[in-house]
C-alpha cells in the first residue's frame, strides 16, 4: 500500500511517499531564509511560498521514490492545527490529486503525526516503541504530554498554558539579537556555557502538575539583560544561553518522567522540532536511564514538520478504505485524536 503524504501547516512544504510504513521518499522545502529577516514566520509569506513550492515538492517525492502517480493508493494531508493559509495550500493539492486519481483522502492531525513518527521504519534501525508510551510533543507551536495507548487512543496529561517551549526560546534568541530561528542558535551557543550561571524560573513545579508555562522565562531574561547593562558576548552569552535553555529542558524532563510513571509507561517518545535540541536529548537520555525508561526519538529529519509522519499515520486510516475499494467519495477531513484541533 503506497500512501502520498502532504504537510504544509507552517513554513515547511513537504511531500513523502510511504509504503507499509517504509519511507520511499521524503522532500522538504524550508522557508527559513524567507522569514529570517523578520525574526519569525510571516503567515502570508508562508502560504504564498507554499503555492510556489508545492508542485515541485510533489514531483521531487515521486522522482525520489521511483513511483508513478498511478501507483498511489491513498492520500493523507495535514488538516490542522497550523496557519490557515498554509494548510489550505496542502489541502487543495491533496484534494486535487486524490480527485484526479479517484482514490481516498484522509485528514491527519499534525500533533498526532509527530507522536506516531517513531512507528515508521527508518534507515537508522530505530526500535519502534511499545504501547503504552508517554509522548512529549515539543516545538515552536506545541508543548504537550500525551499518553499514547494505541493508534487513536490518547489522553492529554499536560500542556503549555501560554508559550510553547520552542516559541519561548525563539523569543529569547530575538532578545539576544541572535539570527532566526533563535532556539537553534541558543542550542549552538549553549555548548560550553555554564548552565548554573543564572537561575531562570521553572514554572508550575508542583509534583502533581503536568502543565507547562514558559512566558516567565522571557521576562526573567529581559530583567537579567537590564542588570547586565550591555548585550552579553563570548562566554557571557554562552552562559546566558545555557542557563535559559536549562530552564526549559529541566521543566520538560522532570514532568515527562513523572507523567510516564503516572500512566505506567515504560517508554518515552519525544517528537517535534525541539526534540532535535542537543541538551534536551542529553538530559532526557540521562533521566530516562535513571528511571528505567526507554527513550525513543525519531531521526533528525522526522523531528521537524514533515510529510513522512503524515503519510505514516494516514496509512492506518486509509487501509480499511483502500481494502474496501473506496475512491474519492471516501474523502474524510474529521480526524478525532482525542483532543481539540484548535
């Protein structure tokens, strides 16, 4: 069964072809250079760039897979959440392809796609996690702790009450005058920095609270910059970046481990763009080992927004439709993963 996946929820335009969980092709057109001069994603520019990129990205996916469009059995597309203009480009491309081929199309929840990305077969030979597992989805737009008991069986354990983890780091990076995306620059600069130089707040520290709050970090960093009187450079900048990053990582790691114990999970899955952060990977690896938990993090290319995870999840919803011989009339855009699509 060959599934075409399309992802365009924010500033990555991506297409992938997956056959029974195996990635045949995976193309991503990034817009980082486009948005860098604005210090963040500009929704209107993102959607326009998707319009320009989508056809060539799709062609690239077919070329890389060595698959003809006539061989595709079904299409999966990100329905939400995301930027409405960006989502519409991917959705309309998916609808056009599925309608022309008269094959079933399903919508996929973006966060659910991240959660189940480790179920894909990859060249790295990563072991697939067993259910139930505790999922930490952490990115520029999401910070969620979700108990995953099976495909389509989820329970929201905790979530951010304000800024997402990646968003807070990007904003701190902007305060420090770092290039976009700020979180990536903080990760790079924090190497060799003193994580204990400054103590930035860890919000909602209560043992039985699994929600996150990162808005206070920005205020605390701004206060520290005023105390310093000048923009830090060299080692001083590395120390500040390392301390700010540690405040985010410490909160994420502590609550993830506690949440895994709460549901009796033996595996922790981390997904989303911030899962590529080196310090977060290092800290969770240490904490999971101490707690006797297995840690599963997708390869770097599957951490950021991508269509392979969308196709991978879509295959579970498409299989019964394909086996029943359904065509485009099976068009389904109401994924209900157990949490709000907003």
